[in-house]
């Protein structure tokens, strides 16, 4: 069960983060909310997305605050494209060059290298291996989910770092929930094709009885389990970015336009 904690940086700054007890203590990690930043409405206040019209100075300050509490030397990101490509990150990588790469995940086993993904309804996924010290941050919208981002993540962690699926700890962060993710027939067909038992497994649901919805995190959990990650090693946030009663998260669907992005990040501390 994820909980909110106040993260404190060396500069004395504080940020509220959602954290998971699944992730081993040797990693600093968290899922940001809208709180604790410098941006003004409609980006208030911890907008970490660069492309949506917010002031560059405010976004830069928000990233400075995230870096301060992360304990990383740098927090890397990629240019997300709704696929399954995962890059291996190293401490010598130039952040600007990494940010220009078309991908949807980052993985590393080097201490101090921060990995992040940006979301505003898609699922931010953090993966950590306490045995090897490897970790990954993944972006999974519906397209990346049906393409098998979960399976790709397990394969990447094994190929690059020698992680066994049973070593992995997985945290699925806040995203649009099955309660609110109403979709058209083409999306339903994509999930049914990727998982023939999607309806029986609770991935395709009809909460109102009139339109079908998708449970992204249910599909992702089942994919991780099918790839060998034990069920008890997977933590799933219950928060819906669309209908959260406290409005803690950015949601593209709720706003009808881009009003900012949150981040999931992970750093190997030692």
C-alpha cells in the first residue's frame, strides 16, 4: 500500500511524494503530486512537463526541487513515444542527449543516476532489484501497455543486469483508473487481442453497463506476473488521476488539455 511521505533535500526543501514499501530501502523513489512547486494555474504547482505552455523558469525550479529530494546527481528523462523501448542509462550520459532519445523507459545499475518518467494519466512504473542494485522507470499508456512494456522491462533487467524476475520489485503509480478510462472499440479490440482473457481477468470492464473501460494497472500487473514477477512483489496504487477527490494529480483527460505532468522517479542510493 503506497503512502504519502515528505521528502527532504539537502537544501532544506520538502516535497510530498507517494512511495511504495515494495521498493527496497537502497533506492530513493517516489511519485510526485501537484503539490510543492512554483508553477501558477493552470499548472499549479509542481508541473514537471516542459512542453505544455508553463513558464520555463517555473518548470526549471520544479525540477531543481525534485533533484534536491531525489539524492541523484541528475534525473534523466527520455522523449516518450508510447512504445516499449528502454534505454540503459549511465552516469556519464549527457541529460540533454538522453532527453532527445525516443523511448519510454530508462534502466541503470549505477548509484546516483536518477531515472524518471512523465505522466498525466498514463501509468508511471518503477522497478527495482535489491540483489543487483538495478532499477528502471517506465512510461506505460494504453499503447505501450498492449505492446508489452511490462514484459520488455523484465527482459531488459535480466539481459543488462542479470536480474531474475523473482528479484524484481514493481510499483505501479497513480494513473487513470478503470472507473474513468472509457475507451472506444478499437482500444477494446487491442486489449482483447493482446490478452484473449482480458474480460475474464477484469481488464475490460463496464462499470456503467453502457461503455467499456480499461483497467491499465490490472493488465500491467498480469503481464508482470506472467513474466515471472511474484504477485507479492507488485504494489499497485489505488489512485485515479482523473477522479481523485483531492485533485492531487495532473490529468489530461479531466482538463481536456495539457495542464502539466507528474513524475515517477527512482535512484539507486548505494
